[in-house]
C-alpha cells in the first residue's frame, strides 16, 4: 500500500474513537443516532431535578401567625397535621385558604403554587366541629339506655306487626263488600295511636333514632289506611 492509499483510508475512517472513549470512560456522554454526542441523562442526573427541599410557610389563624417548615412536595393534609399542635385544632376542623380558595387536603403544595414564604389562612371548620360534637354525644350515650331504647323499639315493632295483620284482614273484608262495625275500626286506630305515644317516649340518637322513625312511619301509614276504610265502610250495607 503506497502513501496515497494510506492517506485516503485515514480520511474515510469514521471519527468515533474519541466519542467511544468519552462514552465508555466518563459515562456522562452518549451517542445519538446520526453520530451526535450529547450529555447523558442518567438516574443520578434525574435525581438532581427532583431533589426534595423544605419551605417555610406563614399560616394566619385569627390574630396569630404560625411559621411551619415542611417539604415543598407535601400536601395540604400534611400541613394540617403540622398545625394541630400550635393551634389546638384537629385536621378535620381546619380549612386552609390559599389565594382566596379553600384547598383540598390531598392537593400538593407545589401544585397549588405554594412557595417559600407563602401566606396561608387557617379557618376553623364549624361544620366539622358540629360533627365532632354529634359524635361525642353518641359516644357518651349510656350503653344501658341504648339497650333499653332498642328493646322498646323492638317491642313496638312486634305490636305493630300484629296490628298490621288486623288492618290487612279488615281491608280484605271491606273490599269484599262486608260491612265492619265502626267501633272495631276506631279501636284499631286507638291501638296504633298508643304505639305512636310509646315511640315518642323513647329517647333515641343516631341509629336508634332512625329505627324509631321507621316505626313511626309504619304506624302513620296504617292509621291512614284505616281512615280511608272507615269512609268506605260507612257506604256499605249490612250483610
């Protein structure tokens, strides 16, 4: 091979040796299609972009200010937890306002635009406080009273079930054209009214109150049926 041939081969050889060395040696470069040499984005580089940093926010509660330091990637729920100690408010009783909007507990601070030094307003959630008082009333409800209330409602339910059978029987008779003595209808209505009085005297709360309401509606329904049956019965002839 003469000098001219050797010189031509050198000119035709791809200049990738330096690139390969940089790619293999430093590990900070990579070759893209087409031979372009670019800085490599490895996992360590990516971590530098998502580095967790702390921020300090000022929370106004009434006439007081509280400075809270927490992660910029925390959410408003975590901020509420941090405010429980200095304010004495449980997270469920807190409303956090940022830029004149109430923020959901699951919303992240950085997503809402909260930065170091941002001002947030804390308002006591009166609805949450009412729920808390209702829960306390239920928890303080004496177990003995609760058991008695349930037994009383069960007893009324049993009586109403029996009276309901009588209402159904009388309804079938009247619908069949048989006249019933008016006094029987009146007595049945009085018995149902007695059950209403019993239900009204039962101290109830929470689920017990709901069970009582169900029985009240049942009794009222049967009384309405009997009132209609009395009207229909008055137009029937004695058999």
